[in-house]
C-alpha cells in the first residue's frame, strides 16, 4: 500500500480497521441525527404556524348547514349594500349573514379567534371592516361578540359582518369562517344561487 493511500489520523498515525468502522458509523449517525434534531426542534413552530392559519377549505353547499366549532353554521345571505355616497365607487360594501345553531356552549374556547372572511377566485381574502356601519334592525352580532353572548345549547345566533371589497372581485367572492378549535380547516360557503 502506498503512503498516499494510507489513512491517517490527526496525529499522523494510521487508523486501524476498527477506528475506520467507528469513524464511518459516526459520520452516518450525524447524517441521520442532524435532520432528526431539526425536525424535532421545529415541530412546535410548524404546528403553531399551521394552527393559526385557515388553510384547508371545507366546502358547504348553498342552503346547507355544516357542523363547525361545536355548532351548526349556515349562510343565509350575501349581498351588496349599494347607494352609499360616502364610499368610493371602486369598492362595494358587502354584507354577510350567517345563522348559527349553538351546540356546545363553551364558545369562548371553541370559537376563539372567530374570523368571518370573504375569499375570491384568485385566493385573495378580506376581513370585516368597521369603516362602514349599517343600522341593524335585528339582533345580529359580529362573530366575536357572539362568543360572549352567553348562548345556550339550541340557541340560534344571527351573525352579520360588513366588508369593503373591490368592485371587480364581487362576482366571485365566497364567505368563509374560521375558528381556532378547527384550524387549519375553515368553512367555505357556496355563493347564493340567483
């Protein structure tokens, strides 16, 4: 064996076959352990990231109810509120009405982070606005105020949210609802049939 082909350690001596086997085992262990350590260390962060986002749509047909967050949700109306002079012409105020039949009464836990939103065909999302208010003649609540309503099992809550949406998006918007107890899944309601 030539001098160039002989393996040497850091002191300049030759490695025995047993040392070479342990060196190879250590190298293979590092190849396995480093990715495994990264996966274990980042698991909680990834879970937290996915848990706070509405990623997977559960589609609900028009007029149907869906069990979500311990209650039954139904879209009852999606309409534009036209005729307001104080709103720029390129945006449209949109009202979303939902009816929720309360099942489990721990709404403060089940509906934590309740979010009604609008989603268009391009995947853009809009959250409710307080910039425009409409006089409500009924007992409609927002999603967040419904959490603290003290509703009992079997009660029906009317939820209404107001949005400002670009005029070009109104043809494809769909209402959606997300709550912390169901994330990363969210309800995506089919548009009302004309």
